[in-house]
C-alpha cells in the first residue's frame, strides 16, 4: 500500500512540476488503481479546478464570428494522446525564412519553433508564453516580463539580457514601426522591461506576432556575423543562413528542413522544458515526432490532397471546396473571420490626373459590387469591406458602410462631377486623358479573379483597368514606383490597425504606402492610436482612422475572406482560433 | 517509210520531250488535286479547320455580347443553361462569347507568328544554305543557339523584359519557330545546291537572286509549308501553355489556355469551364496537324508510298 502511495505521490510531483499533462497524469494514476473521482480530487488538491474530462476543443466564445465546428470523436480523446507520428500540413503560401528579424512573413512553423513573450488565448486575452509572468505599471509606461534562463535548441542558454538584446535588434527590422511606442528594452534581474514612449494599449499585440518571436540572439548574431555599425544591412546578415539552415529558439520543435516552393520540416525537441501557456494541456514535450508543411499554392489542389490523405491538416482550402469538405464526416472544418483584406492602391503622386481627386476615387469605388464579389468569389465565405477593417474586428466601426456602397448611378454622377466625360469608345476622358490604367495583380487565382471582377465593374462606368498579372516578386519590385498606377494587395495581420497604417501613412511613402497617400486626417488618427493609453482613446482613434480611410480612400477596400482550417479527425489537439493566424502544436497528436 | 534527217529527228524528239514534260506537269497538278480530295486526313483537317476558323471569325458576330461582362448572379452555369449556350465561368461571364474570342486570339497569334517565322526562316535558311562560308556558319550558329533554348524559357525572358502579354508570346514563339524553320530550309537548300539544275543555272550565268527565286524557292516552298502547318499547331499550344501560366493573354482578354487555367480550380464544381476550352484546343490542334499531315502526303509522294509499304 505504501508503495502504491509512493507511486501516486511521485506522479503528483511530476504533474506539479509540469512534467506531465493532465491526460498523462490521469492515465498514470488510473494505471496505479486510482478511480476517476479520486483522480479529480487529487487534481483539485493540486489547484486544478477544471473538470478532468475537459477536451481540447477551442472555447471561442469571445470570437463573435467564429463558426468552428469541431466534431472529433470522443473515444480517442478519452484514450489520451498518442506519442509519435508526423503531422503533414498543407499550407497555402510559400514557406518563408524562419528568422523573425529578417523574414518578410511568418509561417505556421514559427508557432512550432519559436515562442513569443506572450500569446493570445482562445478568449482573446494575452497570456504568458516565453515569460512566466508579466505586468504593466500604473502609468502604462513600463511593461515587465519575468523570464527564466531558458535552454535553446542548440544547447545554449537564453537569459533576460539576451531577450532584451533580441528585441533591441528586432527594432531595426522593417516591421518594427508597428511597435514604435516602445522606446527600448531594459533588464532588471530576471525581468525584461519594455520602456514606453507613452502609455499604449496596443503594446502586447505586436509582441505576440511572429516577428517578435524570440530567437537565441547569440546564435543569430554569430551566424550572421552581426555588428552594430552595419546593422541588418551588413553583408553577413544579408547572406546569413540563419532561418534557412540554422535556427535556434525555444519552441517544442526544432527546425530541420526549409525548401522554398516545396516544404518545411521540424522535429520534436526532446529537451523542451514545457510551455508556460496556461491553456495548453500538454505541459511537456510535444506529442508529435515531426511536422511537415507542404506548400500547395494551387487552390484547387488543397482540398483534394486532404481528401486523398496526402496531408492531415490544411490551411485555407479554396472557397469553392468548402461545402464539400464540410460534408465529409472524416474531416473537421474550423472557420472564422481572417485578419486580412484585399485593397487596391491608387498611385496619386505619379498619376494625379487619374487618382488625384477624391471624387474620381469614390466614383470608382461606388462601381464595385462588393457583396456580389463575396458571393461569387468567396462563395459567401467572407464579408464586404467598405473601410479598412474586417467586420469582425472588435474596433470595427459600422459607420464605414455608408461609404463606398454599390451604386452605379452615384459612381457615374461622381465621375461626371469630376469632369470625366464618356468617350465614343466607352472610356471616359478628362482634359484629353483617358480614364485608363494598368491594374497590377499578383499571379494567384483569387487575387486575379478579384482584380478582373473589379476591372469589369470599372468598365461599366467608363474606366478601363488593364489587369496585368505578374509574379509576386515583380509585384513588390514595381509597386510604389512611378510606372504603376494601381495594384491589388492582400494584407494579413492579427491586429488590423497596426498593419493598415503602413499602407496609408505619409511617413511610409512610397513603400508600402504605394498610393503615395498623404492624408492629414489619417496621419492624425495613426498618431492618436499610437498614443492611445486607454481603451476609449484606442477605440476613438481606430474609428477615426476607419472613417478617414472610407472617406478619403487612400486605398480602395474590396473584401475580407474567412480563414478556414481543416483537419482529418485522426488529428487531435489541433485547435486554431480566431485570435491567432495559426494553431499551436503543443497539444497536437495523431491517432495511431 | 519516211526518211528523216537528223535535224528533223532532233526537232521531233524535242517536241515529244516538251509534250512529255507538259503532260507530266499537268498530271502532277491533277494528281495533287486528286490527292487533296482523296486524302481523308487532309479532308478531315480542312473540315475541322473551317469549323474552328468559322467559329473564331463569325462566332463573336453571331453570338454578340461582351466577353468582359460579369454577372455575379449566374456563376458556374453549365452548358445549355438559360442565356448561356456553353455555360458561364466563375465571374458569370458567358463562356461561348469568351470562347469565340479566345479562338480568334489563338488563331491570330498562331497564324501571325507562323507567317512571320516562315518568312524570316525562309530568308535566313536560304541565304545561309546558298551562300555557305562564314555567312552560313554565322547564321546557322545563331539559329542553333536560339533553337537550343526551351520555348518556355525564351517566353519568360521576353515576359521579364517586355512584360507579360501576347507581344511576349508572339516574339518568343516566333523566334524559336523561325530558328526551326531556318534550320530545315538551310538543309534543303544545301541539298538542292548540289543538284545539276542549280549547277547548270550557275553555269548559265544566272544571278544568285534569280537562282534563288526561280529554282530554289519553288523547290523548298512545299516542305516549308508542310513544316509551317506543324508550327501553327506548335504556336497554338505554346500560346495556350503560356497563357495557362499567366505569361500570355492578360485578363480580361480571353485565351484558351487562360480559360483552362481559370476553370481548373472549379473542376469538381463545374468541369465544363475547363472542358469546353480544352476540347476546343484539342480540335484546333488536331485540325492543323491533320492538314499538315495531309499536305505532307500530297507534296511528298515518297512518304505516302513508304506508308503504304508499311501498311502492306
């Protein structure tokens, strides 16, 4: 009997030290002959107040538009996680460099390899991830993150000073302006302290994204032979293999392979000390042996590969395949609003004769049937956007819907008023200049369809948009330059206000403010947002920003698609939620 | 018994020889026409070709409508739906209207490209083969160099320099096809240059231009035309392939490759969006290939006889 007690005591200690997940704990005490009620009592004694039978299903009550419908079978869940196996995930974009400082985008792999100082729970709250605890000073000018020394994949140690140094260098990255109210970072014992220029309610948002995920800065510097004089422009950094061949971080998986255009591959890190994220069930090493993300840029192929069993999980199938996938009993479809949008930039500095006046821009905007585009192109899986924000955002201001609605008569009236008269060939002219322009779009099926649809609708009011489909690299090379009057762009970012300011602030002309828009109202709203110390001030600034965008049209918003995740029902613990772009993999396991 | 002088004998022989040559000439023409009618491949190709060209030329006039016009309330309609003979695409655009315009685009590109390639290829190949020496070495070197590049790569290079669109396709396909035609023509000219009638013409003091015009071109035109028909098919496929990957016709201007590319994302929803332009592409290429094969049979009886020998 005492031996049995000792065994149970040992299991309890392991659980308290977070070496075991709740499931593992229940399994072990069950094997030791403890009944479910007694096990629950033991958990309660450990401070665990959740019922023992809680499943990993996401609790997205705070996400207003989430329509996730996980229908995982109960029996395997009760059996508990199985260790092993490789999760094969289909990804709708090309893989990007696994370096948070120099990458141009971050992929799902960042959620497996790296940890952010904080992350977002399914309820939309910020919770610790890398840090064990965090707090904000009463005046809002100081954020303190408690961090323990952590071992990284390479075996090196990351201290609080290393984290602060990582953030210091990260401030040189192209995306750093999104957190510009953070002045600098300091170290105070085991705490990293973010010193603010001003109190700002948006401080934690950027820190939870992929670009601020913490790398072992010592390895990063060493691989890229970094020095402060040349910064990120240094030859060593530019040519660095960090992120492509070498990655050193603290997530539950280690970078193994990165092949652009094909896949990326990570393997379980067996020395992972466990996660601090409170809503993760698995506090120990990952269940999966490995994860492979396969690039499937061909929209129609994604669903087919999942149905054929070539992949286990999938990000963003083509909209036309969604109904079929939802009807498949072997699959579970998660669907929620995506923090993204499609807009058209209009280069008004180099083409003032076309886009210099707001009447013309508004005239064109009224010609676009956004609701029709949502139905036809997204199969209803999205929403029309009359302003910059997706409709699901907590700061979305419905007042923008009074602008830019589909009204061909109003479009013609505005264009007439702007001095554009209809030519004999059906194209309007003003002062001998035809209302005709190149409309550059990236070579991707949905974007091409959106541009083609918009161009067709412009032509109904006498504007000829010549769609020019180009490679992604060419798009970025040409956008903002003097030779491109207009282009379609898709943005994706979990905090709309942060990223959207980049596309219309006067200080980001010409890139990525490709419109060269210089609107004092918008600049003021951005300044107000970045100095918003209260929720009320933040809400007002964001509302002002949206209305100013909808009225002055620095860019013309079209539609916002929903984000869709699909998994085979053999996969468990893979629970995407609305507040994060990608799911975490700590809890994920596959039925044997 | 009539005694004949050597002179009258020679004159009679000349006359008989001329009559024979004339009869041979006429019978060759007649034989050609007969083959033209009797050759089932050629006949099938011509019939299909007439249908396709008719659709391209007259279709837009008969069907009318705006190929750019979208209709969100009628997307992915199947053929023979109301107001949509061949259905509609993902933007609700009428497939028939777009198809006919796409055929026109394909034909214009194919015929235009091949015409230019044929003219340039004939000129370069003839000059190269006839002149020989460093001219031949230089020109054939350049042609071999161009021919060595894959068509898609050349198209990508042009698209990079000039931007995506039909102009890049025309230049890329035209350049590669020109090199192919020039190489074949050069070979023919080299072979012909060794023949007695060319040597006789040279001995007779005819100018190079006259020899080329009167003696070489008539002899290489037939094989060149046969070759050209093959390259029309190549051009159709190349234009479709390049439009499929986004380097060819730019939206909203339809092309067969682009229609196939747009439709492939909706195969399980409405396969007709891909099937209709795909089948049209097959018919176009088949008709041109059949015409090419038929012309080859007509102009080169040896192949026909060889084929018959194989069949027997």
